[in-house]
C-alpha cells in the first residue's frame, strides 16, 4: 500500500471515529500561535487526542504574494503539549471531509435539529 493511500485511509478512519462520536474534538478560537508572523488566517482550530497523539485540524487561508487572491487548504497535524506543530499530514480530499464532520459535531447540529423537531407541533 502506498504512503498516500495509508494517509488517506488514516484520515478516513479519523472521520469515521468522529462521525460515530468516538473521537471528541474541542474548538479553540485563539489561533494566533498558528499564524504568528504571517498574514495567514485561521479562524478556528479543533483539537482531539487519538491514542497518545494530539491532533489539530483547521482551515488555513493564505496567499502566495500580497495582491494574490486568498486560497484555502485544510491542515491536519500532530501537535505537542504546547500546541507546536510536530508533523503535517499530506493534503488529501479526506481531510476536508473530516473538517466538515468536526464542524458538524462541535456545532451540535444533531442536538439542534432534534430539539427543533421535538418542539414543533405536529
């Protein structure tokens, strides 16, 4: 199995664990340590512990030069206990899907929909 395929399978597994609510993610709005010294933008980062590894997931907004249009990429990485990046997973489509699942869970969409539908007169 190629390395790229292994990374894709690993991120897909993280997404499955997230969707099954077996992997819990926490939202962090203070992202200055990620973008310090750059003009890059990270609105929010998500953290989870899987095994003995701490994971960080976020959408990075960046541009290659000052007047260039903004682009985005989804970043999944290992971080240490001080939230310093240790290693970044190679980009792949599954990382974006993982971010969407994490946003869905941390926003408690299911809870909202269930409460809304339970409160609606039938």
